[in-house]
C-alpha cells in the first residue's frame, strides 16, 4: 500500500499546490483498489504486463505478447475467475479513454473496465503500465499499435467473437480518434460484437475549451501533412470554413505549420496549447504571425494542440489576398485612423478589424494586427 501511495505521488504534479493533488491521487488509488485487489488475489493474480517490474522493457514485441501469449493469458484469467466467482464485464470491445497527462483525470468507469476486462489492448504497454500501477490494476496487457494491428486484428476479433471482454486504450485520450483501433472497432461492430465507448479525457476538447476561440462549431483535422506544400493545400481547403480548426502539431513542425496556415488563411487568431493537464500546461493566445515570432524566439516543446479561428465570412478579406498590387489600396494611416476611431467608441479589436477590413477592402489579417496594437496602446493610456 505504501508503495502504491509513493507511485501515485510521483506521478502527480510536483509544485507546492500540487502536493495536495498528489496526496489525493494516492488516496483515490487506495480507496478504489482495496476490493479489486482482493478480487485479483482470489483470481490467482494472472496479470502479466501490468505487474512486470521492468520499467525500461519495450513490451510491444516480447515473447509473452505474441498470439499464443495472448491466448494463454485469456485462458488463465478465465479459469481463475471461474474458480473464484469473480464478476466479469459484458462481452464486447471497450474503448477506454485514458488521461492525457494528469492521472487524476481517469474516470471511475474506466478504472472498473480496465480492472475487470479479460485483457487490455494498449498502443504502448509501457505507458499504460504507469496508469495501471498507479491504481493497482492487474490485468493482462497486450500491445496493439500501428505496426502490429494488421497481423493481430484477426486474433483479437476471434476472441471477441468467442465472448471475451477486451479493453482498448491508446497512449492518451480516446482510442480510435487519430489513433490505432478504428478499424478494429468497425470490424467488431460489423460482426455484431458490442462496442462500448468509455469517454473521458480528450486533448481536442481540452484545447477548444481553453483556447478562447469560438466553440459552437469546430473541425478536428488530426496531424496536418508533414510537407509544406501538402500542408498549405490542406489549409486552403478550409479557407472559407467558419468552424474553428483544431490540429495536433509536433514541436519541430510548429513554425512551418504556423507559416503555412498564415499564408493560406490570413493572420487569424490562434491558441498554441502545450502540455495539456501537465505541469507545464500553457495556452498561448494571439495571432498566427505573432505565434510564429514567439516560438521562433523560444523553441516549442512538449505535445502541442493548435487551435485556429475559423473564417469570419468577410468575402472582401479573402478576395483582396489575390490583389496585393492594387495601387488604390488605402494607406496604413487610413487603416489606423479607422481602427482607432472604432476602438475609442468601444468596439473590440476583433470587431474593429472586421469592420475596417470590410469598409476599406483590405485584408483582415492586416487590420487585426493594427487593432491589437492600438488596443494595447489605448489600455496603457487609460
């Protein structure tokens, strides 16, 4: 029990306010594992991956994780449960959402399913072990990831067809959403096997909730293409989409992604959401051009979810992008005067930039930057 409490504390945030949070994780783990731990002992403690002491081993391809090991683990667990009379889940495939950072975000239902499943299919068993150890869950772990799902799928489907209750998890968040397992869930459903979503943490929903951008309509586009030309083409396809855009971006691709988004969409508002729910969580909110300047100054780190404002419906703003050489374009002083007048009348920077862009026929990405700067100047004077 003391070891469990220490492990739960180690996985929680280390800042001063987070010590109480860490203690709560330990208390939660102790409270939720008393009865289930007794059940596991009665069932013979047949867990393999979840109770292995080797933290550094890559369990994706070891001997116990092959097809025969999978079958053997299920058979041993079934025999032990029949002997002990332990309760089991309804047969089917359970898609279990797991924490994206903070271990306290796991749901009570997720813990119960992970504990009672015949086996847990994990994208990376090493990552899943951390969660299962924190809550003292001893269920066989079987790797199921992009590199082995094709050869493992039929074996898993066979087990589901024979009445097994299997849980599927990804490294973090909801499995099958931009992660391995979508085809497995579709095939299982087509076979008549029940598929149970067990909702919970989501980087997409956490980002849109905290980004400070419109939430009434949004589009998740996963990871944008790695090459700049393909990325630019992808962004252009959303140029007139009014929905807020959400995407996952690797740190080393952030600058290029911001550049391509700026070129295709204009200088829209955005939020760079880093390390969601973790100790270094950050919501950096401004515009695409300013985000590029900021993260060129300091190299981006950690897992990033990028949120970009949708198209605001201003036809003139987009149309003028194709007419940069128009000699009749209003001067910058005229734009500043118009924006300042609206701001002094109480308009927000977003509203002022939109109205001036429409009235003067200039790009909104230009007027929004002016509006942001003048708004800060007015605040300092006031």
